[in-house]
C-alpha cells in the first residue's frame, strides 16, 4: 500500500500540477484574447460616438449661426407681416 501512495506522491502530484498549470495558461491566454477583442470593440464604439457628437455639434453651430445672423430678424418680419392688414 505504501508503494501506491509513494507513486501517487512522486508521480501523480507533479503530473496533475503540470496539467493544471497548462490548463491555467491556456485559460489566461484566452482571457487576454477576449480582453483585446473587447478593447478593440470599445475603441470602435468610442470613435463612432465621437463622430456622432462632432456631427451634432456642427449642426448646433449652423443653427446658432442662423438664429444669430438672420433668424431673429426673419422672425420679426414674419410677425410684422401677420400684424399688417391684408389690403
């Protein structure tokens, strides 16, 4: 019985540790690959959001320019025409 226990200690534990260590290394490489893929996806979404925000900011600038340049005077003219008699 002691020969089997000795064999398990001398051979079984190191083999199990080696197999377990290899499995852990594979799992770690897989997690690193998944993290890299997630980072690339996140960076792509951030770039899309930044482009969308840039387009919205440009539209707001155009609207501000319309309102400040001609928009208020145009609104006043429209109101004067509404108040004016039709004859």
